[in-house]
C-alpha cells in the first residue's frame, strides 16, 4: 500500500488538534523570564518565556491582559497560565496566556545587579575617573557591527555635523562570540590614536544587548586611554558598559552627536568673535589717534611757552646788564647758570615728548589699513561701505578698489 502524503496544513492542523486534546497542556502554568516583549497597537501582548535551556513563544490577547494591574517588561520573572497550541501561519508552538503574575526579578537582572555591585567599589563608575570628551575631534574610532544600521547612523550624523576622519573597527555585537569580539575591537581602537571612541549597537531585546553587561567589556572600556562614548540600544536601555563609559548616549546617533560639535554653530561663533575683534581694533585705533592729537597739541603749546620764557629771560638779562653792568658780574653769571639749567630741562622735556610722539606714530602706522594695503591687499567698497562678503555686492553699482598707490572703479559682471 502506498504511504499517505500529508500537506503542511494537514500536519500542522493535526498537531494543533492533538495539543488541544492533551489535558496536561490545557490551562498549564509555567514560570520563566520575559524577553522580546511587544505591546502591539492592537492591545495584544507578544513575548517569549525562557529559562537557562529553553524558550517558548507566548501571546496574551487584549481581553485577558486588560484585567492585569501591571505591564510586564523584559527580564521580569513571571508565572504564565494558559493553553499550549500551534500558530498555524508560522507553525510555531506557543502558549496562549490567559493569566500572568509576577514571580520576582529575572535571572538576567539579578546578574546585572551582581556585576554592578562588584564593579562599583573598584571605581569603574566613579565620575572623577571619567575622561573629558575633546571639543573638536579630528579622528573618531567607531566600534560596532559591520554593515549595520548603527554604523550607518553614525556615518550620516558625523557627516552632517563635523569634518572628521572616521576609523571603523568591526565587532560581533550579539551572541556567544560578542564579548571577546567587542573586547578585542576596543583594544584595537584604543591603539589608533583617535580623539574619541564610539561603542555603538542598535536596539534589541535584553538578550540581544546582554553581552554589554559583561564585566570583561566593562574592564576593556575602563582600561582605554581614549575617551569612550557608548550608544547602545534605545534610550530606555542601560547596560554596565554605559555606566563605565566616559559618556553615555541614548542611541548610536546620539553618541555621534555627543562626540562632535556642529560646524554651523562653530562657524557662527568664529564670525561673532571676528566682528568683536574688528570693532575693538577700530576703537583702539581711534583712541590712539585721539591721544596722538592731544599730545601734539600739548607739544605745540609747550614750544610756545618755551619761546615766551626764552624771550622773558633775554629781556631780563638786558635790563640787568644795563643797570648793573659794572657791579653785577657775579649776578650775571648766576643768571646765566639758571638760564642754562632751565634750557636743558626744557630740551630734555622736548626730547621726551618727541620720542613719545614718534612711538605713537609708529604704532598708529602699524595698525593702519594702509600698511596692510602696501603688502598687496586691496580694500573693496561700494556706496562708501567696505565689502566683507559677496552677499553684500549690488550688481547695479560699481565697486571701488583701493590700492597702495591709488584707487580704481570696476564694474560688476554676473557670471
């Protein structure tokens, strides 16, 4: 007799019927740790239950989960009660849960707390040991999976924000090999003389991200001489690696933002500083010019007073000479000595003023725009205003160019 050939649908339907008729698998209660929890927009919950050796899919429909006073999360240890059956579309066995109760923290989170409590007294999380992030990096090393969305996010974000040399060090970021791979990649990245290291991994379940809670990765980050920024999972995900890192960012994109300034903000700051310096220079030039005018006026006044004094001395000498010519030779000598001392004092004062005048004139000359022009630069003006940018040029007006030996008007030609 020929063997009956079953269709896939017939086989799956038969297994489903057998499971439904098994009294043990109806209204069964199992304990496990929740993973891959999804609160679907329909109101239904989908998750996995696991222990150290096995995993099973679960579904809890809205009509049942609406009766609960809590929403479970990944890592929760729960007792689920329901019926075992087969979801025919995928052929996967699952538990359709009709009741759920907490059974305490899951093993993963207990392990997380054990690792945290072990490393905290050793200073792994201490704020004072965290290295500052360079404000203007030129080389950034990123440790992440090859051809991943996380890597692409980092590339795009850095490209938009700051011109930087990106050094990519690939690692396995999920599974049994992930720990050793990430540790090796971090050590390699630390030797590249980068300004900062980004350790990135896209979102995933607790299982997917669990390698980043390993103390070997924590130690590798702790031993890095280069500052490390982590961008692991989503904002709600916090790993041991995040706690050890010099800075923790919510996502890979946020990590790229934390590692770099925005060139647009930097450019605006430079332009502002340039305007402030230009204004200060003009103000200082005006101040020196005013001071020079003041000192020159004082010098002219001092020369006038010196001439008046000299005339007064000459007149006094003539008068004394006529009246006391025969008896006042000694007095005349004293008068000449006084006159000589006064003239010497005035000459020294005159020299001092001239030197100060020369010094201020040289300083004013060094700061003069004409000095700059004499070295080959020109000043471009339109409507009497200096042109600092092509955006200021009126195409309907001529531009006046000032050289060291003259000025010339030119016409604007639009290309």
